[in-house]
C-alpha cells in the first residue's frame, strides 16, 4: 500500500470520527477527555494527519456509540 493510499484512509477515518462526534453533540475536548488523549491529538486524527491505533479506534467507537466497522468501512 502506498503512502498516498494510507493518507487517504487516515483522512476518511478521521472524517468519520468527526462526523459521529458532531452527531453525538460532543466537542473535541470532551471526547479527548473521555479517551484520555489531548484535543490536539484528536484534531490530528480527525484531519487525517495522525492514524490512531486499533485499540484507540475501538475506544473512539465505544465513546461515540458506533461500531468500529462504521469508522473503518470504505476507508
């Protein structure tokens, strides 16, 4: 897999995290606090500049009350 493909996948996952966070009515700082990460790190995830680990993605899905599949499908 090329670097460009990985970047595209990170951006898609990040956009979904942001989408479901917004639907839940949570601010970045609130979700970041629940995850035990900085809001800056969450911002980098949402913009696709940082790729979260699988355990963190699972925790994000749990906190947003969505399935992990919804976050990674089509990414």
